[in-house]
């Protein structure tokens, strides 16, 4: 194993019930013992989980000094709504945001005043200066709505040039896709030491959920993984063990290649994430 040790972080999504929230807080306490750099909290389409996101952010901030990074999506929201959130987070002492375009809520017409993540990054910088560390999304296998890979890479470069500090990738299972993206942004003049490309990692827990997530966001699941998951059928224990080995090998390769940080899409669970972190010596 390489002596290089990347930082780790975890993503949570807001729960819908008080019972779910209590479970999430327990999960937070357990994952927090692994000394992550921060936790992020997602934000639903068009702010559909705004109240629940704010509630979870408040609870986590009260519970620990570990930084919390709220997701902030702009599509369908006004500049005034975004400014209100920025003021709230700044007053709360939050210094890190994940700035995303987000999904247009079902039935909503029009993209709003800030239709793209690039517009959101520019607005945050104009409105709040350098107060926030801004994380943006990156797509090793191309955003599903991008017109070309070249366009998608240029869009990431533009987000960095507009003031983004760091990018977190969509989850992937082919390390070469991450390395290709890193090389591509470096060729366009981005210093990836100054602007790190964080590897987004999704533990494999449930085959049908994984395939649904991947198909909806354009992430590729290599054929051998799909075939093996299909062969295991309903054997959840075998799926979790196979998934652990696949993701462990992926992370080991990334660490050898110098990945600066790993962001685990935790699915609000402890064990699959903790097991990987401990096996990797992180």
C-alpha cells in the first residue's frame, strides 16, 4: 500500500422522518470517529428538501466541530433565494459548499435566474467573495446531458476558472476514467494540486439500487460487475462481499495514482463505508 493517504469525506441525504433523522445522527457519530475532512448534505431538486437539508445541517453543526458542506443547487431558484441561503450559512460559520445545477422539479417550467452550476459558482463568488470553499461536480464518464466529452471537460475547467476550489466526481468503477479526466483538465491548464479532483466512491450494497442510480446519472457499471451482480441474484451477503472487493481494489488503484481525496456516497450507512476506510488504512 502506498504511504500516500488521501483525505476522506462522506455524503448524507436528508431523511424524511424523525426516526430516520435519529438514525442518521447515530451514523454521523460513528463515521465521525474516522476523522473525515467534512460531511456533505444533499439538497433536492429545486430546493424540494430545503427545510430538511437545513435541519440536518443545523443538527450536525451542533453535534461536532467537523465541517459540514451543504449542497446548494440553483436550477429553478432565484438569486434572492440563493443569497438568503448564503447569508444563513455564512452566519452559521459554514465555510464549504457543494455548488450544483441540480434537477428541475417535475412540472416546473423554466430554469430560473441561475440555470447552470457555472452561473452559481460565479454568483457565490460575486456575493460572498472568498468566504466559501466551493466544491463542484465532475463527470469521469461525461454528464448525461453534455453534448460531448470535450464540452463537459471545458465546462469543468470553466467552473474552476470562475472560482471553484475543488471538484467531486460522480461515482465510477473504472479508475482509468478518473485518470483520463484528471489528465484532460491538466492539459487545459488546471493545476490539480491547487484544484483537486476528488474521487466520488459509491459502495456496492444493493444491486438494483446501484443500477438504478447509474442509469439515471450516466455512470457506467462495467459489464463484469453487472453480470456478477445478476448471478448473485438475491444473495445480499454475496453482493456486499463482491462489492466490497471491487470498490477496495478501485480505491487502492486510485491511492497508488495519487488521488488527493475520496468522497464516499454513504447512503446514510455506517458499515460498508467504515469497512472500506479501515481496510484502506485511512
